[in-house]
């Protein structure tokens, strides 16, 4: 009888597109040797949403062993005493930290520059930085609060010298957004987008909006907003012609796998249900702008 019930549930899940637990709906290749990471954003608010997302990340990592997490800003809301770092970050994500998962932070508008000194954010005292976890893939953490000439000069040099096929930028203010409260950060876009296009940035992952939105490629760049890992602004996403998929009613995080010319993504809610998934193929022509 138990076996029949399991079969019936599996058939029902296939018909409805829903999941039965975090291991029932893997949509990533999970290949040996591929680069695997997770994304959270606007995550520094203790509460049910943050706890549920952190728990789901632990459950999914048992099946999909991501190596690190990138953070799209607003890593700590409110005070930033040592106790706050524990309460708002180290304790909720302790199982991942204990498993040697690294977190790489970018700064949001609610974040103090002192976060750059926090060892577990791996910023090495810098408000913007880059790192290469695997040959052919480089990440660029940008401080979108203050995109000044010095940072732009740094970014241009880093992009030009990266020698990477995959160039992934992550930062806080979305260059494109369908949110009613904030919307597109036009000033930052005017400064950053020309460099993204000139040097072949493939993907940009942002926060600030308390929802998830995958935008249709803008001038060849794939944009994601992941800002609902601990806070939600329900009803704020005004889906526009730019929106490929959006959700402003559920907490979410994202899993990503890069295997050769393919980037696979899967966005999951606080109950372990997949909200969005797909694959981005890196155009061969982009190698000319490495």
C-alpha cells in the first residue's frame, strides 16, 4: 500500500509540476567537475523566511553539493554589532559554514562598509573584488552604492584581464527591474552597462527588490534579481515586457551550475518547491571579448 501511495504521489507531482520534497525535483545536471554555487539576496533579516531558506539550502546541498554562496547585498539589516553578525548570519547559516561553504558578499544600501572586514563574508577588506573559483569562470562583486571613477577603472581592468569565458557580476541595485518600489537603477546602469557590453559580461545577479525576477536578456546580458531570501514585498512586482519570470509572494534562493558553455539555474522557494529553472548557453562569439 505504501509503494502504491508513493507512485500515486509521484504521478500527481508530474501532472501538477509540484515537488515532493527537495530531492524530488532536481533540474540541474549535477555533473562531476562542474561549478556549483548558490545565490541569496537581502538575506540579513532574522525570522521565519530566513530560517526556512537556510534550512532548504542545507537540504538541497545534500543532493547538489554547491561549493559557495554569493550574496546580493543587504546582508545585515539594522545594527551591526558582533552579536548581530551572529544572529543575522553566522547562526542561521551555521550548518553550511560548518561544512566549509564559503559566502561571498556584496554591499547593499543597508550595509555598513565594516562588513568588508568580516571574515565570513570573504571580502578581504574590499568594497569590490573579483575571484575565480574555477578556470574559465570569474565573479565580480561590485559596490553599486558608489559607482565612482576609481571603481569603474578597477572593473574595466579586471574584466579586460580576466581571460574567462564566463564573467558573472553580482551587486545590489538592479540595472533592470519591474519593481514598483525601486524599479531599474538608471544611474548605475548608465555607468556599468557599457563595460558589461564591451567586455562580454554574461550574467548579472542583483538584489534590492524583495522578490525574484528573471529578466529577458538585455543587450545580450542575462539579468536575475534575487532579493527575497529573508524579506518579501508582496504585490510589488509589476511584470513588464522585460519579465521572463517573476515571483513576489514566496521567499527564494537560487542554485546554479556551470558546465562548459552551459549555465543551468534553479530557483527554489522556502518550502523546497522549484519556482523557475532553465539553461543559458554562452555564445561562442563572446570568446572574442574575453
